C-alpha cells in the first residue's frame, strides 16, 4: 500500500507547502485573532449586561424608595398629629397601583392597613373635637392603640416592611 502525502508528512515530521499540516498552521493566526475578537466581544457584552442590570436595579430602587417615602411620611404625620392630612392620604392612596407592581402583595396590604388605621384615628379624633376636645370613653383604648401603632411604624415598622425590597445586599 503506497504511503499517502499525509502519511509522508507525518512520518517526516515536517509541514511542507501544500500539505494539510501546512494549511492548518497557515490558518492558525487568523483563527487565534478571531477567537481573541470573540472573547473581547463576549467580555464587552457581559459588561454591558452588568451595567444594564445595575441601571435596572437603581431605577427600581428609586421607584420603590419613592413609595416608601410617601408611606413613611404618612406614618410620621399621624405619629406626630392624629389629624387627617388630606394631601398625605391622597398621595398614599394614589401609590397603591404602583405598589402592587413594584412590591409584593405584603406592601400593598401594608399601605391598605396604614390607610385604614389613619381613617380610624382621624374619625376618633374628629369625634373628640366634636365632643369639646375630649375623647369619648369608648374611643380611648383605640386611640391609644392607634397612636402607638403609628409611632412604632414611623420609627421601625415601615423600615422593616420595606427593607427586603430596598436592601442593596440583594443586588447580585
């Protein structure tokens, strides 16, 4: 059986012009450049992905923080004065649709609880004002409970509720 050109090239250990070995070696620099270009393009794409993800996280944080600020402002308002603040209540009521998209159901329910408690406290306060600035005996316990609740929520509760959504450590 006669030896083929490939066998002769392999046996001699040389890559001569026209051999497969020669053609492979001749194409190696172009392949290396193409591989290097692909790696660089991949690295650039990965970095762009990371920047886009960070931008999305920042935008989401800013929108969520706005909802937190409105909720906390309402809580603080009622913690310092149990009078109804229509602007605060309106702002809180208007962010419920945003909260349902930006957070879990727990924050939407929490905002509803703030509104319910604010309405209840405002009604008790108005009844007291109409009674010569004296709370009715049946409203005293609820008034104290609600005032304590608003104080606690303004100091710690709101931050605890929102923290899992506003924590930077969750940005991976």
